[in-house]
């Protein structure tokens, strides 16, 4: 198959994105493309990317990965429109911090939290870069469908480890890489892409463009280990009740019955 026309499956649960164009791994141009998307489109396009949801069919209400967060200092990486910060704020976290590459998303977070009577320290920056976040400070760092956008996974995990106190917890969710390889076709699931292919590509979504790469699970696991984390729990299971509440003809729900569409990892800084 032509390298420039590899079929890619949907990003989360949004419409199929179709043809992918291979892209250079050039950090600046990836940041530029993706910031324009998040500045103009936003997270509603993807859906299910804020707590209590970790993504489609996985919920914190069922998984209880955070436990009691009252009095805890929390940092969200890629805070988007701020709903997850609202969720942890309403669960009595003592300090809220959020970062995002998009000025527009930071503005949305500010407005949402203000309307809920919550306050947070918000920083507009790519997660790969130094941006004044304190070190050895946070009880929890978390990220809901944002980590995968990094152009430097190992460097980003090292930074996240530096923000956490010893024994601090890092929780993140992202599209399961197997979901990105398989498409629903005539009541069958078909492999359309190699699981091993981590090359960067651009796709069109809702008249915008996003650039990303589908990393293997082992890439995430090994990068966590290199950054000094130990994995305590991993979720791959789709929630039965959430799947049943979807329409029977929904291809995405059918797919989720057969394979994980989201993964969540809870890791602890050693
Ligand atoms: C799918 S959204 C999820 C955000 C959030 N969980 C929500 O639902 O509002 C991904 C977010 O990551 C941000 N993002 C993308 N690339 C980033 C990067 N390199 N550094 C920091 N944030 C980034 C985007 O601006 C976007 O707000």
C-alpha cells in the first residue's frame, strides 16, 4: 500500500478519519498544526475525554483509580476545556494546576472554573517544554487523552516524574493502539494498519488537521519505566453498561465489545 494513503481508524469515538498522510516528526510543525486544531475546533469533536470518563467506555466512577483526593495537589497535562479540573476540584482537591498547548483551551478552562467557583493555576505551554511548574510538588499528575500528542514521550514522562512528590501518582488515558489498527467493516473487524507502525501522520477531522503517531503499548510502558515510574494498574476493559447503552448498530460499540478502545495506566513515582 502507498505509504501516503494508509487507512487509519478513528481517534476516539469521533467519525472515521479516513486517509492519513505521512508527516515528518518535526516538533515545531506538529505543535503548530495541533495548536491550530485545538484553538479552532476543541475537544467536543472527539467526545468522552474528560473525567469522570477516561475515554469511551471507561469511567473513574467504576475504576476508582484516584481514591480520596481531598486535600491533594493536582496537575492536569493537556487540560483542554477544564471539565476534569472541575471534577477533581469538586472532589475537594486542595490545589488545581493545568497546562495546555492551546490558548483557547486555557481560556475555556478559566471560564469554566470561574463559573463553578474554583480557581487554578493555568499555564499555556507544550507538555514537552519547561514552563515553570514546581518540582517534587504534586500528589497527582493526570492526563485524559492528551499524553499521546507529545512529540517526546520519554522527555514528557521525565518532566511529569519531576513534578511529582516521591510516591506521587501519575494517571493517564489514551486511545488503545489496537483500536487504531482495526476498523469495523460489514459486521466484521478488519486489521487495516500494522500495530508496529509508529510513524507520524496527519488526518483531517471536522475540517481541521491533526498530526499524531500511534505508539505501541510497550513504548508507553518502557518510557514510564525509564522515567522512574512503577505501574500499579492498567485498564483495558470496556464497561458493559456503557456499551449496552449505545445503539445496537453503533460500529464503535460493536468494536468495543471485541477489543479495548481506551487504555488507562496508573503509575507511581519511585
Ligand atoms: C483530546 S483533548 C483532551 C483535553 C481534556 N481532557 C478535555 O477533555 O478537555 C487534548 C488536549 O491536549 C492539548 N495538547 C495537544 N498537544 C499538546 C502538547 N504537545 N502539549 C500540551 N497540550 C497539548 C490540546 O490542546 C487539547 O486541549
